[in-house]
C-alpha cells in the first residue's frame, strides 16, 4: 500500500538539501582531479618513451576495467597498510578523481587525434618545443571537440557519488539511508533523493549540450 507522508517529507527535506551540497562538493572536487590527472595521463600516453607510454596505457585500462566501489575501498582501507591514511571525504574524492581520470584521458586522446596532422607538422617546422606545441596549438584545438565527453562524465560523477556512502561519506544517499534507519521509513527519503538527482542531472545535461553548441560555433564548426 502506498503510504506517502507529506509532513515527514517536508521534515527531512532540509537535511537532504544539506547532503546535496556535500554531494555537489564531492562531485566537483573529484571532477577537478579527473580533469587534471586525465590530461596528464593522455599526454603521458603520447610520450616518445615507449616504456612510460605502455605503463600509463595499462594503468588506464586497469582503472577502467575495475569497479569504482572497489577503488574506493582500496584507497580508504588498503591505503593505511602502506602508510597512507585518509579521511573518508579525501579518500572518496581521490578515488572518484582517479577513476574518471582514466575515462577523461581517453576523451583527451580523441581530441588530440582530431587535430589535423598538418598542425603538428607546422609546429615542427617552426622549431616549437613540445610544451609550446601542446599549450599554444594542440590543446586549444583538442579541447572543443572533447567538451561533450567531458560534460557527460561530469554528470556520471554526480550520479556515482552515492558509492561514497560505503565508507561513510555524508553525501545524499548516505543521509537518506540514515533517515530511513532512524525513522523506519524509506519511501520518502529515497524518493526525494531520486527527485533531487533528476532535478540536477537533467538540466545539467541540457546545459552541457548548449555549451557544446556554443563552443562549436565559436570555433566555426557549426
């Protein structure tokens, strides 16, 4: 029997809103780590040092082939055995950033490969250093085609933050589960969590598409 209580839903909503802020912070911090580390991994795969390129490539494949929840457990529970003790927040954000950096490195790689070969040859003919080539020519051209993939992974990170509840991070799903356990009512908190995720994810996806269209117009693709 459907037994929805509006009074209880309004009572727990402020607590869920606070947890939503924590979720957005975790997603944003994890995404920033993923953006930076993903670019480093993408560049490392293009290095002339074959051994380094191979190691990075295998590392990326390993991260992509293992579940995020396992990586969260590994960073939080296994790290202390190697002298790395992190609080749940830090461990969770590092795990998310590390996991999605592997995916973003592939997005960057696709962007690099989309740059016409003539651009690389022109940089070589002008005796530009590798740093100048990437910073001044290649990366500015590789980023616009990568916007869609980068945006999609941002939404993906937001939807994966509930996995942080397994190590006690006070994000949205953790708060809903705690509320349900305290009051023996799970219908309202879990339903509100679903609505909150939809209310953030759907508009975000639309904004990403608009931003992609704007970028494409700016560089003259559309």
